C-alpha cells in the first residue's frame, strides 16, 4: 500500500510568520505532527510519502504514485482540506480524513465525497480503518465511542518523512487533555479533562530521534496545557536534565501552559534548567467577571499581571492569547487588553473575537438560546467575526477589536514591549560554543536594521533599545532580535485583520438591515 500524506495549507494567521520565514529562508513554522504520528501508527510495511502543502505543492507524479490519500487538519485548514478531497475524487483515489476538524464537524467532508472518516484519536480508530481496508471495504466511518487511548503506547512519529530544513521548529507532544472547564474550549471536548501523558522515556526517545536526524534548535511541545499533570511533567523534566547536558543542549523548547505555572517555583526552575525559553498563556481577558462567566476560574485566583512578570523573570518569554466578545462584556474591552499587555510588556499578544466552536459548552448554550448564526461553525483565526449574536452590538465589538489589534502592533509600542520584556528576562544558564551565523541570518539581521533602524520612524528607538540590551542583558540578544524581526509579519497581518473584519462587518450589517426591513414589510 502506497500512502500519500497531504497536509492542508493554513491561511495567513498570527502564527504563520510568513515574512519572518522569508527573511531566514524557511517555508513553515511547524511540521504536521499529527500526520507523521498517523504514519507511525499505520502498518510499517506500507510505503509513505508526505507533502506539507505549506512547504511545497504535491505533483501529479505524487497523485499517480499513491494507492491511498490520507489527510488531516484543524478547522482553520478547512478550505484546503475540502479542496484535497475534491482533487482526490477527481482522480478516483481513495481518501481518508481525520483530525480535530472532521471529528468536530464531519458533514462537510462527507458532502465533499470523502471515503473514510477516521474520527477521534488515531491510536484507537486507525487500526479499525486498517481492518476495514483488509476486508476490501471502500467506505467507512470510525469512532472511538468515548474511549481514550493510552498514549504510553503511541509510537515515535515518522520524523524521517519531513523536509527538516523547511521548518523553523520541530514538534513533540507529551500530553493530551486539560483539567480545566473553560466554556469556549474544544480541547476538553476532543481529548478530555483527565490529562494523559507519555512516559519520560518515550519523549526522550523522540528527542533522540530528532537529534540523530540532525535537528538542532527550537522544539514546540504542542500540548494544549503542558502542566495539566504537574507530577508527570516534573518527572519528565528531571529526566530531561541529564539528557540535555549529555547532548550539549541541542534544543530549546516552547510550550503552552495555564497561568497557575507561576505558582509553582519548582516547575518554573525545572523548565528553565531544561531550556524552556517561551510559554504561551491563555489570559483571554483581564475582566474577572468575564473569566468567571466562561468558567476560566484558574485565571481569577491570583493577579494576572504578577503571574506574567514572575514567569518572564524566571527566564521564559511570555506569549499570550486574548478574546473580545464575551457575554456581559462591558464597553472598552479592547482598551483594557491593550492596557494589560502594556503593563506586562508581553511582546506576542494574539487577540481574536470569541468563536463558539462545535460541541463546546459555549456552542450548546448559544444553540439553546437561539444565538448561533446559521452556517457559521467558527474558527480560531483572527480574521473572523463572532459566529453568534453577542450581548453587545456586533459593530461595537468589531470596532474595538480592530483598534486593539492595530494598536498592539503599532511599531513603536511593539518594539517598546519587546525591549522591556527582554531587559528583565533571566538569560539561559547554558554556555554554548560560538557558531558562525548562517548567511541567511546575517541577511535577515541587516534587513531588520535597515527597516526598523533606518527606514521607519522607529529608527532612534530601535538603536537606543538595542544598545541598552547589549549593555544590560546581552546574553538574550538573539531572542531579542528574533522578537524584533517578528514585527515584519505583524505589520502586514494587522492590515489583513482590519480589512477582513471590516469587510465581514459590512456584510453582517447589510444582512441585518435586510432582515429588519423584511420584518417590517411582513408586519405591514
């Protein structure tokens, strides 16, 4: 069996970093960890070929080679995933689709003509799919029926299938699930509220595989809440310390965590020693009432500003997510987010309008209240209006959101946050041998110096802050300059956000006016 694994394209997003990728000669931020895990679970007697459409497009020779097409994706990848289904059916190829998007909403893929739907977690449903193929079946839908797999049995992903030199970072996964109950979150729907973890030996074997393949640099631990099971995380980190020492710290790590990380000094120390350099926090909103309403109670127990600063000063760069449009939200939510981000000096603050994702508690509540907008399944991208009728006027929320995103990535404000965040950040304690930077990196640095230090109005600010970092905290210079480089992406993306939201708002208001006019005509 020859299997062509196709990974759908992402639209431009906050995290796609196209402009930064162009500067350093890379194609994509992260590889398709889900698909290479699928390849590891399927029979190893099969032949596999992977094409990440964010890196390159498949060829006709790829299509002709394949006996079976396998694809997977998130809701934000829906347009390209549906395109791949159509392409496969035009060529009379069997196509199987899995992943979080079709697990949440399978109807659109079925309407597009998919042959096999492999829903829920693949450790359970992929073997069912293989058995169906062996019986000669040409169609099927495979469910886990509420069962969650033991991921200590999950094999090492097929990293060898990747074009390693195309990516900025690699991905690994240690856990699935989250213990919290945030109303808007689909993670607890997909993976449950009991965090399941791999063993330390498993994850070290994955890191060893990447090391042997020649990877050096960033690794994103893609867990939705890395510290959901703190006991097991600490066991992992304690075993990771000697491995990293033995291999001369070949990797630095990024992950996602809940803000209660700030309350565990031991965990902060372990993450710092094992070279965790960045962490993403779901702040959502500085408004305590909105946090309680959406059941994000873990963000109400301590000062969020103090939590962010403590994590930053432990040695990790903080990234954070924010949401506008919660029920009962008071006017000025966008300004309050800006004030919070400035007070905490978070460089990367991603903001979006609240989405009711399929099968979440928020989705079911709004459906019961008759507030879901027809045909709007919701996405997690930043270029989409809310997919429900909010408690405030849609136009008010949208205008606040646009202004918030625009101001967050004003060049002067952004560079100011980058500077303040890095000025007080504890540098890594691991000494590395000096390596001559690659030509692409030198070119990228010169481009940043030209654009931000000469061409734009930020020229004086850029040089003053750069020399201050060199004087007061030069050991974090590389991280500082990388964060400066990200401005090139955000400047383009904030314009995309403004254009997209303004266009959708105009359509929404036009449809609203038409509906109200029809109501008046009907009454009259």
